[in-house]
């Protein structure tokens, strides 16, 4: 298998899929194209992609369902690609586990930049780093390392999608400080992010589902009418 990073392209429009593939091959990625949800789920196992570009509207199993199924067993980065640009559709994609959402038609340079950015966040720069090397925060039963994108919770390393990890690190870096949803969007997603504040709510909910032990001395708290904070008790 090629040493290049592998991108699985899932789109039922053959022309668009081929065009995306050409863009990415030019950027020195290896690509594989499939045209439906069932083939996508099989290709995740056989092709072992580093990233999935996933169309929302697919015959049979749609892209949202594919995303949810993949997330049951894998944290491979997923970028949803869809002609549906409503906030509801973007939030649904994020709820199902997508790391980013691109609306068709898109610019080739933007697509390449987003692919590279998501891969950069998801791939440790130096896999030999320990959990306490580089930039990290440490609390009771929790270590979040932003340098090599690792999280250790209750003594075990757990996998978080890049944006969830970045949000957790940002909050934990400033314990007991309250951040509004807009501040979190600007700081974690960037000022040019096209979504709305519900994106933050979705990611906070997903983080809380993964950190459920009440014996720790910290929690991700809601400050009603304002936003969220990493509260140390």
C-alpha cells in the first residue's frame, strides 16, 4: 500500500468524485472512490483511510448514517461534503461525528486546505512523545496533550475527534473561566467558521458523554445564559 496519506472519497456523482480525486492526487494524496454508503463502510475496513470525504446524500445508506456507523468503531477524520448548506444540516453532520462540513460547490484550494488542516490536527507530529511532553494540561485523572493530540482519562488513552480535543484543551487551559459560545467558536473553530453556536453545544454534549466519572474534581459546566467553563472543584 502507498506511503501517501489515504483519502476515501464517497460521492454518488461520478464527475464530482473524479474531480475531487484529481485535486487530491495533485496534492500528493492517495485516493479511493466509492459511490454508495455500503461500499463506504466496506472501504473503511479494507482501504484504512486517513480521512474520509463523505457526501451527505447517498443512495441506500446516506452519509449521515455512514458517519454514525464509522464512529462506532473508528475516530478517522470525516469531512462531510454536501449541497445542503443549512445550519440544521451542518449541525446534524457534527452530531453524527463529522470533523468538518464543506458546502458544494466548493473551491479546490479550500478543499485541499481543509483536508490538510483536519489531517494535521488528527496526526501526532511525533508519535514518540509521552502524554506529558509538549503542551498539555493535567488534572485529576485527566491529561490533555495538544502537541501530540492525546487524551488520558482514568489511566487509559481515549480517542477524541480533533475538534473535541481542541475544545477540551482550550477550556481546561483556563480553569473556572467562563467562555461564551461565540468566544469558543472563534478560538477553536476560527473566526471564518460558517456554523453557529449550536456547534459548540453539540461538541460539549459529546465530551460530557465521554467523561462521566463523578469522582474527579473537575467537570465541564454550563453557565446559563453565558456559556461554558472547565470547573475545578
